[in-house]
């Protein structure tokens, strides 16, 4: 499966939403935010373990469609 920067994916086994940063020779470069740790993480994983997913902005979080949940 082909992934492009900005695609929202998750592990086939289940995970938080992961954002594709780039496709590299090593695999798919991903980033995600961990609410429990209040920090961003990144990893490079094999494309075979990922699936695309529909991701919607949670309106309760103040998402305005212009970035990180309405942060000004």
C-alpha cells in the first residue's frame, strides 16, 4: 500500500492515529501525539503493519480546522 505525507494511519493491530511524515527506504516515517504524556513521538515502521483510517477533528477539543485544535 502506498502512503503519502499527511495520511492518517494506524497499526493493523490497533493504535492511536498516526500521521505519515514521509516514505523512506527504511519504511514509513510517522509522528503522533501521546495525550497521556503530553508529547509528540516519531517512529519508522514497515508499511505492511499500517492501514489508512478516516480521522475527524474532535469539535469538543476546539478544533477549528486550522491546526492543532484551535491553538492560536
